[in-house]
């Protein structure tokens, strides 16, 4: 539903916050964090929860009723975090905002109420995956790659534009945002509260014990706030209103893509969609970063046919065509081989391994295992259901660094066989690990825990099936014509599930936790290296 649509619906108003809700929030405070600008120590708030929950709940409800937030709660310390590179360059710092602890607790309650309203009224764009339950960068990337693979399997061509906005969160116009809030059904009283929430914001830089003067912030959603992300999602909710192409949002990460029978038509349709998108961005007072915006053509055609392909911005600047792009942390290349992603992944893992080995004398076996589990495996796991289709010759490089991490844990020699390492640590091969992740991913879609844009790609079989029992839960497998087509979620998910059902034979669904336990016993390996 477009944000501009405001059909007959019950207006959003704040609900009172109970003492028990405040008490739980106070008890859940991370007491290790430092105080914000109000100098209230999180640890003291946590231990005093039994005493202060009632008066704080009263204060919160008064703030919601009076549309007046304490000015001290609108102040922020900005801590510059160096990301790497030249320390004299401001762009090499990430700003981290420290806000009042109590203000963030109040925001968390407002956030829950607002998100519930958006969900109940189905207001948010179906293709906005940022900051939403069940949505993730991986569900977004899965859909985009699925659509592109589907086009190539049909012998079509696809063109994609990866849009970069300059400081999008900091550029939100408050007047336009308040208009958006009215348009989605917030009452005037609720809008007035958000207006008070946005104005009179100040911040200063705090570094190495020194503080700068406070400066007023007149636009943007509050940095480091709880409400900032959902307010931004509302602000750009109808970004696709005039775009005649597929568009997917993840916060301010936007991709627009087309498919057509020829490359020239796919690119021309992308140009038209890009033009419409730019006019919408202008109306929102958001600035396109043409230098960082890129486009890519996915095609099996000869490279020479791509030479004349071009995309222009409204001011006539040429958008660079690239052969790969890092989309939501996944390197996507124009052949969908994921070679570049794995190369970057292995490089990142080797840096971590170097740190581990330089400091291995500091850790026990248990500490080494926990270190790798906490800081190494998540890097390997991220996006593994996408890059698992890469060629074995490429994937083995990931296996190599994984085995090196196991040798670090076990403190064994470099020639120790990987099967022995698996036994010593109690972990599986990466192939089995990816398989388990893949089946869990499918099962979440079956349970409806994922966005509709993925769940709707699965359709239950009606009637009999080639297996012995038509009572088993099976899905229709679409026809594909290429090996690449077999890697699309819309094909591989139902095909993989139907094969898994030869073992599971499920007629009714079990819980997700039960399935995770079951899949570990079903998807396992037997070492045959020494037989």
C-alpha cells in the first residue's frame, strides 16, 4: 500500500505504557553501556527498577499525552569511530551517537506501537526489507538474484541499477515526514508528538575527553535513535510509485532492475525507471550520489553487445557500468558466479586467521573454539545459501581457511586431515553446514516466517506425486531450462524440500526448533577418506 493512500482507517493514537512494561525494560538494560547526555547510569537504572518503574511509567505517559519531550533527551554525544584509512579524512569516521537511556526506552515503546500499526494496516511497501521482522539482507538478496536468474533462464536479459543516496538518513525533511505520517493514518495528536520529537535536536562531538559546542540539527531522523529507522522507511515508502520496473528497498539501499528479450530494451526500460525514480527523489529532497550509483547488465550475450549500453542521470552524468557490485554485503557479479564474493571472503578470513595465530598462546582450547565460533563462522555463514552455488574450485578456498581455523583451535599440524579436525572440534564440513542452513531457510519460508515475496514462490502440490505418499507436504517444482535456472530459489527450494521429504515424510509441520534438531540428524556426512 502506498504511503500516500489514506483510505478510511482507524487513526493511530498512542496507547498507555504499563508499569510492568517499564519494569521489564529497565531490567533488560545493558548495564555495561555508558550514560548518555543526561548522565543517568544504566546500571543504577537497572538495579533500581523495582523502585523507579512506576514513576518512570507515569513520566512516559505524560510525555505521550502532552506531546512534550524533555530537551535533555534530545541532546546527543557523537563519538567518531575510525573505520580505517587516512585519519585526517572525515569520511573515514563513522559517527556513533550516545542518547539518553530513558529516551531510548520510551522510543522502544513507541516503536513497537507504530510497527504494530504499520503491520496491521499493511502500510509498508512489500518490497522494503529493512528493519522488519522476518526480513533481512539475505531475503532481499535472494529475491533479487532469483528474479535475475529467472530472466536469464528464459533466455532474456536483465539490467540492474544499484542506487546510492548521499546521507539519506540525515537528509529527511521534517515537514515532508510529518505529511507522510498524516497520510498513513496517524492522528493529529500523534503527528504533533512526532513533530516535538524531531525539533530542538542538538549534538556535539565527544572525543578523547573533549567536547565540542552543541549544534542544532534541523533535518534528518535522529542518529542512533530507536525510531529513526522506521521513520525513514515510512519516508521512502512510496519511492517506487512511478517506477515501471522491479524495485527493492533495504533501508536506503535501493536496487531497480528490468528484464527484456534484448539488452537494449532492458537497458532502455531501466533508464526510464531511473528517470522516474530521480523525480521522486527530488520531491523528497533526497540527493542521488551519481559517483557511487552503478548499473550492471546480466546477459549470456557476447561482451561486444554491451559496449553501447549506458544509463544517464537527469543532469546528464553517465552512470558507470560494472561487472560486480557489493549489494547488502554480498558481491554479485554479472555471471552470478559469486567468484568475487568468495575471493573477498577468503581475504577477510585470512586477516582474522593471522590475528588468531599471532595470539594463540593467549587462549585455551575452549577459548579458541569460542573465538572462532563468535568471530569467524558468522563471516563464513553470511550469505552462504547464495554463494553455495559457486564452482567447487572456488569454494575449496573457503574450505581451506575453515580447516586452518580448526587447526588453530586444536593446535594441530598443517598436515592434519580435515576429517580428524572435524572430530576433534565436533563440527561438520562447510558443505554440510551450508546444506543445513539452506533447509532451515526453506523451512522458515514454509512456516511463513519470511516475507511474502519469498513465501509466495512456494506452491503446495495438489493431488498425487511421484513419491509413495500423496499425504506428504510437497511443493510444485517449476520447469527450468538451464543449470543456472536450477540455482534460483523458486526452483531449488521446492526441489530441495521434496527430496528432503523422502527422509522426513512430514504430513504436518513441526516447530522451527524441532526442525533444526531433526535436520542435523538427517543431513550428516560419513567420512570415507580413509576407507
